[in-house]
C-alpha cells in the first residue's frame, strides 16, 4: 500500500509540474492547433511492432507497452524488462532512437519509463561562408541539429474481470531547432486492454487532454536571413489534438507448436481531414493490419500493411499507395532480437513507384520471472 501511495504521489507531482511548465508560456503566446503536431511521437517503437505494420495497441506485452498502450504493462512476464531500438529514415538522414524500461510493482500493477529521440544532426549553416570581401571561408561553416525528445512515465493496474487492465502515461516533450527555437510540452495518454481466451482487445487515447508545445523563438536569428517583407516567427503555443487507436487481435494454435497471431488497428485522428482510407473533416481513420507466425515462442516471422494514401501521378491519375513491412525475431533466455524492414510508397513518376525503405533493429531483455502474472501471452 505504501508503495502504491508513493507511485501515485509521484504521478501527481509530475502532472502538476508538467502543466505548470506548459501553461505558463501559453498564457502569453499565440495558440494554434496545427495538423501533424508532434508527429515524431507516431513513428513507432520496437522492431516487433514495426514489422507488423505498427499494429500493437492490443498486443504489447513488454517494455514497449509504455509507448503503445500503458495498460499492457501488466502483461510483462519478466521481473525487469528493457527495450532498445535504432532506426534511420530517408537514407539515414533522420535518426530515430528509443529506449524503455518496465517492471511490476506487485501482482496487479506495473510502471514504465520511455525515452524517444528523433532528429537530423550536423546540418551545415553556410550563411557566413562568404566573407565581406567576397571570398569563401570554409572555417566559417557551423553545424546544428534539429531534434525532438520525449519522456514518458507510465503506470498500469489490473481491474475487475480477469484480463482487464487500465493505464496512463504522462509525457514531457522537448523540441529543439539549433539555437533558433525550442519548445517544451506536456501531455497525457490513457489506455485500456482486455485479454480473454485468445482474444486481445485494446483502446489507446493519445494526447487525451491535448498536448501543449510552448515555442520560444529567437527572432534575431531569423531576422538576419529573412528577405524584406517576410514574416518572422514569434513565440507560440501548439496544441496536439487527441487521437484514438482501437485494436483487436486473435491468436491461433497451429500444429507442431506453431502459432499465428492476426491483429488490426484503427487509428482515428481529430486534427482535420487527412489523406487516409477513411477521410472526413472531423475524423480521419487509418486502418492497419499485422500478422505474426511463431514457433515454440522462440522464432517469429511478421508482416504488416497500413498508412494508405491516395497519390496523384504525373498523368493526373489517382492511385492508392501504402506502407508495407516485414520482420523477424528470436527470443532466447530472456534476450529478444527483432528486425524489421519497412517500405513506404511516397509517389509515382512516369508510371514508376518512388519508395523509401527503413531498416529497424531492436533489442529487448527480460530479467527474472514475474510471479503471479497469470497466464502469459504467447509471442
């Protein structure tokens, strides 16, 4: 009881500090709700999930649950569990890193910590490349990074009927554009998960209270490079509107100790009409489908599809293009190694598809066995 009280007290302290951090700048800055705000938080985490097309809200059962659905932290089978991931997007230009740790507090509750970073490093600033005499000075080139960071603190607890859990995450965000601008933000995620007789059901509400991003702009840095009449950015506050993800999955037992897991997610955004399969002004829905075949809970093959968008080619004909992924993994003595390859069709030119490929690697490790967790979920 004392342990639970301490955990709740830290949650309240974190919530109060985060709200104060975000609300103070918001009181004196312009507020807006741009589309795709904090989109770096939707890139995904863990090669298992990314190999399944980012279908994970109903399936998570390791430290990645703090990201996908905090309610799923109660499914962790180890006493301590950790996951590390690195991926590169757009031919390595964008680096995406992820780390998570989770542990049970008792038979009914668990906590987790998640760190994310997505950024572009070593961007050359060549504004001073040519000196006042018209000569090139390479030593005047400086470099800066554009990066987004997030810290998630998660808590989950089992409730009522067997297999039902709820959870939430408080997240603190820091975004940086070199010395030109930076932002601090705070938000809340909440989730529910229910597991029963092979069925996995989950609901995740991201940014359920809306998420603040309070931007601080160094106007002098921008003023030095703007052309006459060009607007100079000013301090502002972004609000990230809620999105809901509903997931369902079912696991089949196959002959010779093989298993098959099929799952689907429906992600609904509320920040305006998007280019998705189900598109409307108030809500746009992106359906995703994933599958995983396993052998004796040791080796896995995965696949997924989603993120369908309608693209107009140079012949002015519209085509639906999606994001496809493949993955594989092994799990031995608590160590999990997962790989995923994701391909996104980003457009067409002269009838030929234009694609971007991403290779994702993640490592997970579960230390010790958790007593009292009940029937484990077979991966």
